[in-house]
């Protein structure tokens, strides 16, 4: 499955490094990545492929959420279909 | 990649505007569970519910994890129990309600609907036994919800049933007097009841439905209110457009979840119910949407027009987003479950009469209304009769869920907590309707042409 990871919060050093580390450890491939300031927030959006993930989805989400907490940002992982279905006909 | 603005919009709707899937409701037919031996019938019912719904909560949780969408309630609706239990020799159907309660507990759902009867034209023996059992059934069970359909546009209004329901509601309130008459919040009296509604307390699995279906109720008053904030002061054309677009997006999310749930459970997809269902939480109020349109308080002059626009625009936006739309689909206006409604009643802006007018243009009716405990059974019946007449004449669903709060009067409130919220006691007309209700019989079905 392909999913979107969003990181929202204050910009600081090491966010991308930390998130991509967790993904590499879990055998999750990053397909695309973009970073921008939206509505005054630092926003990083990643498209990832979870095909070969070596843990459960729940474990990966938990790791991301925990690292988000330590970085002071909010991290979410959602199947890409939710965005496609809401905005595309 | 998907446009970042679209991604952020979805996240904002979920995080800040409290968008959620309000309920995944599994409808299960119990038509093959009837037996002349009540114990056997109840075993059949219990086993069937556990067989079909055993994975419901687990599947809902997996979908929540996958999409990060909160799915607030997982529920079950059943074939109207009066039809299933009728074959048994039992004089009282309380044990059937207890079986429903046990099955709901065992599969982990918070409510189970379908302790119901359809009596718009008359009673069968099962209907009579079920209605007689209601006070005890709703007092002794926690999860069981009940509904009684007493009117349709095609059959007219069964005024004997209306009279009975007034007395039964009073009795349910007495049986649950320790808790402000909470039993009444689990009973809905309907006109033109939909057979695929996923929302409680009025959900049941209609007789035209298949063996087992998944119906999904969406919500999102907060998202609609935020969308309206962005068109402040603009003409109504833009208001309607803005509601339609939001309803479309919300419904698409519901459709995705419904499709996924039905595939994972191996059960067919029934309908999406496009309702704006408020909760007592701040930011989850239908009243606030109406106020956002420019009304100082919900209930003031203009409220009916605002609600008419809202209700219609929600349907227009949602219909294209889903392959099958059904249920109640529209805006709900329960008083106790909507912080803005509660405040409007407390400030004297919203009266029972205005609520009745509002029900002419929205999807349900007088919902979660608390009235003084001393209100007579006949007055409650008359309130029901008025509401049923609105549904019958206008070819729409209307409903009454009313709580005559034992020992309480104007200036006090009932507090149920959780999703049921709290409700200030509302004033009822003090003049009697006793002789009117005492007549009984049926109000004939209305003419559907020469409409003026």
C-alpha cells in the first residue's frame, strides 16, 4: 500500500533525518517528498511505499508519533486513498 | 503526488473540524431466527448476531488505523423484533431485549437497534406484546434501542398507537426515573421510518433489506461551519455552493470507509447516510452552522429558512459522492446532543413550537427534547400526533424522541452524559388535548395531489 506521511509543526533541524531513519529501519521506501510552509506551519509531505514493511502498520505509526512528540511536531500516516477519494472525482 | 493543499485540507477537516465517521452500522436480518419456542428463538438470534458481527469492531479499528479517520460508533441494527419474536408463545418480549443486549456486549458495540414495531396501520399480536414490554426492556438493558413507526404517507396515522406511545413513554420515564428518564432517549416514534438508517436510536434492518449489510453514517457539522466562515457575508448562492462542496468531500470519505468495511467483512454495502449529526462536543454543532449564516441565535426568525438551505445543500453535495444514499440523510437537530441547541433553549431563543417548524424542513423531528415530568401522556401523544402529521403530509420522515423528566420542571435540566448530553426542560402548551387523543382510530392517508 502507498501512504502519505505528513509532518506539521515548527521547523527545526533533523526532522527529515529522523523520519527517514525510522522509515529505512522499517523497510519503507520513500517515493516522493516535499516541504513547504502552509498556513504558517512547516509542512513536510512524503509519499511512501509500505509494500515491504517489516513491522505492523500500528508499530510504524507508533514509532512516528513518538518521534514526532520528541521533535515537537505532529506526524500522521494515512493511506493515500483518503486524499484521492476526497478530492478527485 | 497529491496536491499538498488537498492533503492539508483533509487533515484540517479531521483534526480541527472534528470530521469523523459517525457510525458503521451492520444490519442483520433475523427473519430466519423465529421459533415457537422463545428460548430457541433467542439462541438463534444471539448466535446469528455473534456470527455476522463478531469482526465488526476489529475491522472498524483496522480502517481507523489505515486512514487515520476516527470511527466513533460501531453498531448493529436488526429486523424489527416484533416480527421475529411474534412466533413465540412469550407474552412478554423483555427476554428478547436482554438477548440483544448480551449479543451487543459480546461483539463490543455500544448500541443495538431493532427492538421495533411497524404499526402505522394496525397492531399484530407481536407488535402489541413488544410495545407492552418497552418500559421494562429499556429499563433493564443498556444497549438496546427501540423504534415504533406509527404513521406513513400511504397509510395515515394510527392514532391508537399514538395514544399508546404517550402512555408508554411516561411509563419508561418512571421506570428509569433514577436517571432522569434516560430510557426515553432509546425510543423513537416515527412517521415514514427509513429501513436502512444507521443512526441510533431509530436504526433497524428493514424487511426489504438483504441478509446482512453495512450502512455508514457520516457527520461533520464542524467542517461545514468552517466552510461557511470562509464565505462570511456572501449571498446564499455561495453559502449553498460551499456546503455542497464540503458535503461532497465528507461523503466521499464515508463511501471509502463503507466500501472498505463491506469488503473486509464480506458483507454487501447498503447505503451512506449523509447526515450532519451533532455531538455535545464544542465545534460539533448544527445550531452553530445556522448561526454562522447570520442568526444571532438558533431558533430566532430565519432559522427554518437557514435549516432548509442547509438540509438541501448537504443532500445535493453528498448524493454524487456516493453510489447509494439512504437513511435519514439531512441535518439532525437533537436538543440535548448539540451544545448550540442547548444554549439556544437556555437563552429563550428556541421553543418547542419553533423546533416543530424546523422539523418540516430537516431530516428528523423533535429529537431529545426534555419536558416537565408532570406533562400528561395525552399531551405527549398530541405532540407525537402533530409531528407525525408533518411527516405524513410532507412525504418525509419525522420522529419524536421526548423525555418527560420525572420530578423535574421548567428551569431544571436532565443530564445523561456522553453522546446523549444534557437538555434543559422545555415548556409545553398547558392546555389539554385529552379528548382529542381519546378518540383513537386512524387519521386517513392524505391526498397527494391538489397540493397547496
